[in-house]
């Protein structure tokens, strides 16, 4: 029963993360491809309603959201370049160890 609750909690957390990330992704796509978003509800929401709110107008005027996405992408690229991990190779090694009868509970 505890495993079932853990799986459900992980599922709900992942769903929450996807929902949380969908709005910035949609905003980025609407900004990156304005020709395709013209005369749509996304253009109305991000182009005129949110952009000119008192609090958010500074973020849009100085392109804070786009700069943040680029910074996160750059740091992610640097980290993946400096510390690469081949997950498929690690899984193949674990599968070979299991097939050979070596069961270890280490999560490397």
C-alpha cells in the first residue's frame, strides 16, 4: 500500500510540474513565433493583458523571462558538458550484473 501511495505522489508531483511549466513554455512560443500567434487568444492574453499589468510590464520591457530561459539553458549545457552521464550504459551494466547473478542494492 505504501508503494502505491508513493507512486501516486510522484505521479501527482510530475503532473503539477508539467502544468507549472506549460504556461512559461506557451509564453515563450508566443513570443518566439508572433506571426503564428497573431489574432489568437494567446496573443490577446500575453500580448495585451499580461504585458501591460503594472507589476509584469517591467519584466516584459526588459525581456527578463527570455533572459532567464537563456541563462538556465546555458547553465544546463555547461553542467551536462562538464558532468556527462550515459544512463543507457549504466542501465546496461546493471542488467548484465543482474543477469550474471550479482544483486547489489546500490543506487549509483
